[in-house]
C-alpha cells in the first residue's frame, strides 16, 4: 500500500492502462510536455513517448472529435478537457456524437473513449473554471459518468473507464488533487456503477459525490460527537450506471435521505436519486428528503463568496440539525 | 490557385479526353453515378408516396463526387458523410435495400430504423457514419485518420461536407489539427453554391469557401469541377496516394450544384431564374455519358448499364417495401456495448 496524491493517482491509472494496452493513447492541452496544468499527468510523456502522449492545440472539438474517431477505429483514447466548464465548447461531440453513435447505428459502432476533466470549486477560479457539471453529463443517454473522491478510486475508476467499451467521463474534483490517500500496490481496476458505504449510522443516510463526500464525512463526525445524530455516508462514485440498490438499502435502514451536491440546484444528480427513493422507498422514509446543493447561480470567485456558495461542513451540520430530529 | 467559382464552372473542357483513366474505371464511374442518381430519384418518388417519413437531403446533381471517391477508395478506407449522405454511403457498396429501407423506417434498414436518412452508417463497408450536426464529423474523421496513422495501416479517411460547413468552428479546428499531426485525411467540400437556403457567397468572407481558406492551414488550394467525375477521380487518387505515403491531409473544393432544394421541405425558390437550367446542361451524368460515347463506348453498353441500374433500384425498392417495421424491442437495445440500455441496477 502506497500513499499517493489524487493527482498522482491520475497518472498512475493512465500509466497502468497504457502499459497494459498499446492501443491506449492520451491527448489533451498541455498534458504531455507540461504534465497537465494540475500536474496530474507528469511523467507520462517520458514513459510512453510523444506517439502515445500528445499535446493538442486549444481546440476541444478537435480533441474530442479525434478521440472519438480513434475510438471508433480501434484505439482506446483518453482525452483530457482541462476544465469541465470547457465541455460546453465541445458538447456536440460529447452529447450528439459519442453518446448517440452506438444506438443510432444499431450497435455497429463501439466507442471505448474516456474523457477526464477537472471539475468543481475550491480554487477561487470564478464561474467559468469552477462549475460542477456532472449533472450535464448524467442527463445524456449514452454516457457513463464517474466522480472519484479518493486517490485509490481515481486510479481504479480510470482503469475501469479505459477498459469499458462505452464512453465514460471521469470528473476529477480539482481541489482534491493535492489530497493524499492509500492506494493498493499492483494492478488496480475498480468497477463502474458501484457506490460505497463509508460510514454506517442510524438516523440518516447522506449520499454525496467527490469533494462533497469529504464534507459529508466531516459533518457526520460533528453531528455524531456534538449533536448525537448518527449518519450513514454513501459515496455515489458513479452516476451512470447508478448503484440504486446500495442507496435504497442504506436509506431503508435509516429512514432518511440527504443528498449533498456540488452541482447547482436544478436537475442536480440528487434530484434523480430523490425521485428514485420517493418512488421505490417511500414507505421506509421517516421524514422528507433533504437536498443540500449549490444554489442555482453561476459560481462567484472571491474566497468568502465561494466558500458560502458550495455546501460546507457547517451548512450540512446546520441543515441536518434543523431537519433531522 | 484561388480560381473563382464562376470561372471554374465555365472553364472550357479539354477537347481531347485524357486517356489516363482506364476504360473499366470509366465504365464503373458511369455505372456508379447512374446508380446513385436512380436510387436518389427513387427516394424522392417514395417521399411523394409518403413511404419515406421525416426529412431527407438529396444529392441529385452532385453524384460525380461521391462516385469518383467511391471508385478511387480502397475497401478499408473510411468515409465520413453529412446528412446528405445517401450517395456517399451507396458509393462504398452499402446495400441499396438497406439504404432505402432505412429511409422508409423498415427493419431491413442499414440501422434497423434507428438512425434514419441523416445517419446512414455501414462500418463493414468503411462508412463510419453520416453526421447531421454541421462540421462535427471533420474532427472525427481526423481521429480515424490518426488511428490509421498510429496503427500503421496506410488507410485514408475521406470526409465529405458542404460549403456551409466552412463557416463553422469545427472545420477550422479539424484542419489545423490534421495538418499539425500530418494525418491521412482528405476533406472534400462539395460546394453546391447554397448553404441550406442561402447563397454561400452572401455569408462567406472569401469567394471559394474551402479553397480560399486552405492557405491559412498551409495547404494547397484545390478547386475542381465537381460535375466532372474524371477530374474528381484524378484528384482523389492523387491526394489519397499522397496521404497514404505520409504526405498529410488535403482540402479539396469540388464545385457542383444541387438539382433539388436543401431538403424535402425546400422547393429551392430562392434560386435565380435560369440557374438550374444552366446547371442541368452540365448534369454530371449527361456530361459523362457524352464523353464515354466520344471515347468509343457503344450506346448499347451504356444503355445496359442504365437498365441494370434501374433493375437494381427496383429490386432494392421491392425488398425495402416488403420489409416490416422494426420490432419494438429495438428501442431498448444497443445504447451500451452490452446490448442494453440500463443506467441503474
């Protein structure tokens, strides 16, 4: 077991798959020579050479289009979109092309492509470099969507994404890049579509994703120690496929569902989970479903404003104290 | 070169047809153009009978380009088409019943009725999709070319698009990218003078929408008569050979004319009086037929090709008409590689 940062786990996951399979290639802006603007891909160029690790122009449609064309014809590309906000400039390739191709062609085309992107707030970069957009991707049929919270999950889910024959978007939370965690030695391949129960409690089930998992865990500590409220915390990890069985079973045990979401309120991923729980687990609920999200606004940049916009540990504690008996 | 569109299309033909193209190839070019024309006309007839629903974009008058590339390409080369892609798909040898069946929403359709007219695809024949978002397939074609380059297969990707595409961002991104990576991709702009309903020259900064932009990417400006199958064929062979040998991409502007409107909904009334008639005189198939006769092909040989093509279209029509609509279980198939559509457990 080695301790790796979240950013080193990115490079480790990519390297593991590139070593295994000659058809895995990696492309993006500033990813090769510079090792990525977040230094998450340092060393890949040196290890695998410029034929397989390629710097691209600032041209997101070209990057994802090229990744798609290569995926349709035998390669397994990993493409980096530097900030997830930039997905908007190449969303046609993601949502209209990659996602629809297999279905439209009656299964003729296979699309083993991975898009990695730095998502979310915490760096005071303002509204065009800090948004949480995982719910955009979740809304498009044909995309698989994961968002790891821990270094081991980063490595394992990147490996699983590369080996998956369908398009997968990996949302890396940019303020977690420096976080350290234990990563098992040797080959690590995770599974898409599996949530993980990180903590078991009696009073409510908090379902969270990426950075919000850490805040949910911290809030659960405070609630337990200071207020006698005992929380289960589920790390969703994968929005598509969605592990509804784990979520439903954990909600049934505590009788309460709380989602903690970094995406803006409307149609955030928690809304879908709330709907599923209301449909399938209604009689197990002891009280209303609680959604804690970023408000429905673009993200402000000043540290004080940003900190008070995305869900904080204090806000989770406050809302749960108010709403859970 | 920077030759103006008007001067190109009015340029005098050489009086002595060149002999660099073999007789079998010429007959194949004639056969394929004839077949594409008759099939497209049949599609139009089937619309009028309400057997084809939705929209459809015909390439009547533009057949020389699809046919010339179809003949020039290797079976393992990749084709990327637009929503005006029936001809380009057929030109690679895709089943005609499959194309008409797809247009008619039948089970025998190339895509089992799940794609429709604008998304014809036949991966086994190298047709890697028809794309209905302007410009999207240019970077995708570059990606297929990258894959060929990476795997060392010397395949070439050919990407067809219209003049309107030259004003969208993906066109410029794909060109720059392909040149920088020296990819074996041929971008073929079929300039039919109109982006949808609007004359291209009224919305474009340069006279020749593709050829005049080539220099911006360090590419040769290539402008050809898109109604001359021989000229397109020569150009196709030349630049595909170069791309296969590692010489990188080419951007070809083939000037042509759409005999019908943009889509089913468009009668093409915006065209100036007499324009269509002038272009009908330069109908690529009419011109080619006359050339073949001058080159010594017999009238009966050509008439046989025409009769055989019509028979093929009739047969394909009958198969498509007899095919049932798709089974409803198709709805829940093939979102994912596991064959299903499940997004949760």
